[in-house]
C-alpha cells in the first residue's frame, strides 16, 4: 500500500523522513519524492508492506501533524487493479 504525505518542507531529506517513519514503526519499503511542480512544497509517496488498515493508520497518524513548521497532509493512495474493466 502507498500513502501520500504532502506539505513537507522543500529542504527535507529522504533520511529525515525515513528516520521519522521508522521511529513510528512504519514498515517502509520505498520513498518517492516529488514537489508536484512547487519547490516549496515537498511530497513523498511512502510504499510499505502493510494492509489497507495499516496504511489508513499511518495516514491518520500523520494527517494534520505539525512537523518542521509545516502542517502535513496524508492520505492512502487507492491502488488501481484494473478489475472489472473488460466486462
């Protein structure tokens, strides 16, 4: 499952995000950073080996949290499976 975290400081490092998530016990597989066209607003996609419930728990834990002077926004990315397209 993937969780998108938005409104990170533009200068935050992958190491800082990884450490914060690991301290919280999040089973991170990969981090993908983007600024979505705005260098001041960092966004990270957190790929993790967990259930939908685990991803929801992370999103709820992070959403609205103040970190490094920024109010974070987080949500679970719905995975596209393609089921039902060719019926």
